[in-house]
């Protein structure tokens, strides 16, 4: 998340520094060779990683929100399907983690898989455990990104 905010602020700063009254080929009275299209030559690699991580986290939270909505409507099979998709997103995130954070997330994933089986069978009657495990997964991911 820090990378996204940093990249956004840098982009905003660069956009605001652009002065349309200045000839882009001269800076401080010296001529500059323009780059093709006068664009930034390369994007930082970390930005792509941060964007991917944000998309994965969004996919995870979106699927669990949809699972809770389906659960509230007693559509247990649909809720279980969304939970499984959210678990898949978490498994992708677990690959990027190391050490204790990876082990914690794997433990949460296993608990979510067991809970998904219970939801699919109609054995789970309270959404609290789904919310709790989802929140724990978010906390592990957020702590690792800091």
C-alpha cells in the first residue's frame, strides 16, 4: 500500500511540475535531447509488485464479502464457492510471504478450507467465524506489507 501511495504522490508531483509554458526541449537554458514521446523511460519494478498485491488483496476481500452476502441469504453453496475463490487469492499471497507470516497465513487458509466445507454442508449457522478468519488473514497481510 505504501508503494502505491508513494507512486501516486510521485506521479502527482511530476504532473504538477510540468509547465506548459516552458519548451520541453530546454531546461535552465540548456538544450535537452527529448525522449520518444517525452515520457518517463521506465516504471519502478516495485510498483508492479505493489499493484499486483493490492489487486490480490482486493480479490480476497471481494470474494469474502460476496460469500458473506450469500451466507446471509442462506445460499450456502454459493457462499462456499466465493470462499473458495477467496482462499485461492490467499494462497497466491502466501507464496509471496516468508517465515512466520507465511505459516500464519497457511494456518488461517486451512481453517478457512475446513469452514468452507462446513458452510457448503449447511453446518455453519453463524457468520462470525467467517468474519474472524477473514479479518485475521487481512491482519497478517497488512503486517507483512509494513
